[in-house]
């Protein structure tokens, strides 16, 4: 029995996945991709979580005491760049004097290298680390500093270190596609809006125990700005250029 829907990740395999989709026009193909949808059945989604990344930066800019923040990221590709740039936007809005050190480890998963890069940033004065890639938070933890996770709520990994971070929720995308296919009205489309905060596709991770220690004024600022984003009154910039260190 053939499936009605196939969800997957096309990054790095765009041509092959799209070719298969053309062979099965009756199946809804819904794939992570930085490119465009294709008729009649190939839809795309991506990690459009720049909004909570911006909020994380807004918080980081308020919390830093050295005015130096480190960012350890994977590859300088659009889906990473827009998250990092949004984080930097928030940090600089909160603190015009902040300096941001950005380093790419050129890997999607290399905790040892990410940790080493973060250690170097800390040695250069960074007192907060945005761990866009996993592993960087270990350096912050070992130095008694704070960090921000990415993609999921990572507080459990380092409860005394990870304050919060952008979280990606796929449920809105998945539920929408299931409803479309079930109703017989599925068409190929770009599903980016379903990863937005207003659709429930992205959020700022809970503060957990940090909520007791964060300044009330800062918590209020983040909550107010979040409300502006979800109500459509504030738009976070989408900047996919490669970020550079100050």
C-alpha cells in the first residue's frame, strides 16, 4: 500500500527527491528544502524560527555583562544565517555596545569542535554563548556562564546554563498537510508560515529555573515583544547574508 503523504528532508538531495515525486503525483511529498515547491505535489518547509532567535538575542543583550556574546553555528547557509542574524539583531537592539563573535564549525554535528570554538570565544571575553550547534553549551557550563540552545528546549542538558532558545515545532505543518490531504484539496506550496510564532510553529523555550533570577523588566520586555510578533505588529528581519564577527 502506498502512503498518502511522505515527509522528509531534501537538503543535499533535491534533484533525487523531486524526481521521485514526479513519479508518484498522487502522493503528497512534503520536504525540508531551501528551494521552491513544485506542482503538482511537492511542498517545502524550512526552519523559519528567526522570530524566537531574535527574542533570544534581545534577552542576551540585556544579560551580558562584558558586552561580548559568542555564536557557534554550523554552516553559513541561509537557514542558519537568518537565525544567527536575527539573534544578533535582538542583541544589538537591547545593547548597542554589544560585540558578537561568530564562528562556523562547518558541520551539523561536532560537539567537540563546537565546544572548543566556544572556549576560544570565552577566552576572548564572551560571557554568553548562542549554541546554534550542540556542544558549545558545554564550554559555557564549565565556565559557569550562560548559554542559549537552538531548535529544541535544551535546558535539561545543562539546567544551570541554558537560559532559553528558539524552538521549532513541526505540528502545525504536519496537521495542516494531513487536513489538506484528508479533504482532497492538497496542492504543492511553500509552508514557511506554519513555522512562524503566530501559527505555533516556533516558540521561545521556557526559562525554567532562570525565571526566578531574570530581571522582571526583561521578562516583561520579551513577553511584550513576543505579543507584538504574534499579533503581526512587529516583523523580525529576514537576513540570509553570512554574519561576521565584530
